[in-house]
C-alpha cells in the first residue's frame, strides 16, 4: 500500500480495525482518541504493523474506570494497558513533557486535552501523526510528505529535540538505515553538534538501538551513518576503537546473513577486532551473558580454524586428516552453533576461491559431530568404568572426551558395543605402556 496522498488511510490495517471498539468506547463517553506513532507511520507506508498505540484526552483514572481490567503500567506518564478483545493495548493520555534530566527523562509531565500539543513533543515528523477512527490522518508537521520523500526530520527545532532526549540521535540513524531514508540537513547538523550528549544515555538503550540496526535490512548503511555522525565516540562507556573507527565499505555483506548474532560476529571479523575486543563490546552494550558467550564462541572458533582453513582451502592437494582433526577439536570446544555460523559467514561473505566441494566437506564433517557433547555418546561413564574394572576418576572424563573425538572423526561408530570395544583397546594400550616402562 503506497503512502496515502489524501491524508486518509483506506482500507484500515487489520490490527487497527481490531482496536477500533476501544476508540469507539472512549468517544462514546466524550473523550477524543486516536492511533498514534509508529503504527500510523507504518500503516501509511504500507508496512506490516507490530502493534498499535493509542492516545486519548481521557485521564488514566477515566480509562481505568471504563476498562476495569486495565493494568496501570505507567501512570506517571499517563499510560494504562487496556485489555479488550483478548488483546492488550497501551493507552496514553495526551501530555506535554518538560524539565528533562540527564538529557533523557522528563521531570514534569502535564496531562492536556489537546492532540496537537501531544504530537508536538514527539521526535520526528513521520512519528508525529495520528489516525482517527474514520481513517483520517492528522498530520500537523507534514510527516506524510517526509514519508513520501524518505526523510527523517525532527519535529520543531532539532537541537531542542536532541537536548531533551539524546537517545533520539541514535534513533534517527536507526530509522534512516532501516527505512532507507535520508536525514534532513538541519536535523543532521543538530545531531552532529549534539553528539557528545550521548554520554548521558544508558548503555542498555544504546545497545538496544544498535541491535535493531543490526537486525534491519541494511546494517552497512547504519554503520556508515554512525561513522559519519561520530556518535559512537561519545557513549557513556567507551567502545573498543575497532568499532568506533568502523570502515563501512567492509560491511556490505552483513545483510546477506539472516541471523542477527551472525551479523555481530561478522562485523567483528570484518573490522579485524579480536575476540577480546569483541567481548568488551558485547559487555559494554549490556548483552546478556548467555548471548555474549555464544557470540564469543563464534569468534574463538574463527580464531582457532581460520588460518589453517584458508591454507587447506587454497591447497590443490589438501591434508584432509589434519584439517578434520583440527576442525572437529575446535568444534567440540566451541559448540556446533559456532561452527554453523562460521560456515554461513564463509559461504555468504568470504573472498576465498570458489571451491564448493571443500565447503561441502566441512559441512559433512560438521554433521557427523555429536551435538550434545559426551551426553550424545551411546554409553555412559559408569558403564565404561565397570567394564574396565576401574574406579571413576578424572581419567574417565578425559577418556569420554577422547571417545567423543573418535566418534566425531568417524573412527568409531556411536553404538554401545563399538564404543566399549574402543575403550577396552584403549585400556590394553595403556597397560602395555605401563609394563614397557
């Protein structure tokens, strides 16, 4: 659906239609109510809607009286979550904000009865539109025109918008990169002048915005905007130099990777950041420990295999045995997810000579690696210790890991009897070594 030149939206998207009874009920009780923000922007541009937000002249107490099952999720900012039709909707009272603390949090919130005043406090013109229940778009700041032209433009005075809330600077770049828009001259000039204010923004907020850029259709475009803006040199906690001095030209292939975490790993590799610097980045951006560890495993696997893999890849007469042993050992240490990520990054982004049979060989080796470590073996440690008539101890863990390697190398079948036979042979060899000493 193209942007509506008439200021009317027809037909209304399904998510908006489903929420109409809520607006009708507010209107029937004498209150104004409109759809606002991103849902109006995306509906007007014909994009899928993730959710809908509603603004109203009703005070939070009035909304909760009309909808007794409501949840008071943000009363200080006038927000109530309304349950209706089996769904949840955020309904917020028209408001103005002032006295921003630390260039982020408004210290004073005043509820008002005027939609225009509510739209005036918003960040960009494309986000400062409202939609009434009949499909008419209220657009006091020409957001439709900017949507058609593909421009991110601050509402009112750009410098005021950015000093009120410094996170808006990085949001401007996120919108520009995700939608493929430009940034208006005045907005861009103010963004660059206000860039040092980003130091007031919590790293979690910055990390969340960067993550959305990385998940978007053009992470390389986001990197180019960020590089040109200088914003990442002003974060509350300093980021590793490899990431603040990013070379956007090296990142063109990121969009080819469907997985966001593979994109983060590929970004680190493209910028020649070692796993230590990348780990510092993930911690500074407040990624969860589990996610940071998974990302680190991908980079550590790369460091373990990259040099030898490139040599093996280019050699017309490769040493498959040595390569496979190194590959399998690294895979068992870092996990199969890290291996698959390396394969995807190599296939989609590598500049290695085209050798599809080599990549197929690596994938075949990977498929033969048990995914759940020693738990994948069809024999357990207690049975092995019993068959060898030995008491369990540290030796057993080492033996299980060696047995896992033999299975992964396809030297022994992952079946009970072959595994026990291999363990018996191992035990005899150990005994012979002991007697020879």
